[in-house]
C-alpha cells in the first residue's frame, strides 16, 4: 500500500462534491424526491467543506482545518 497523502484525500472530496453537484435526479416523486434532494444537499455540503480543508499529517495524526468564518463580501 502506498503512503497516505492527505492532499490526495482532499482532492477526492472536491471531486465528490463536484459529482454530487452534477448528479441528476432519479425518477422519484413526492416525499422520496424531497428526501433525495435533502440528502444531496447535505452530501454536497459535507464533501465541499472537506474539499476546502487544509490537511496536515504529523506523527500519524491527521488534522483537517476548515475555516467556517463568513468570507468578506466583494462590496
């Protein structure tokens, strides 16, 4: 097995977030459709947050840092 690379892991989460964003809706209706949309929203949020993380691996400890502070507006 190759050595763990936290940057590659972060890239995989970015790719997963993009896949969730591009994924189409299956032919479901009613409450199932709403549940699918809610799950997709949460999946995207989780994958996107991890995809924005800064990862460090020190002495076998993986640390993910995610800045959740609001970004300044461009006004």
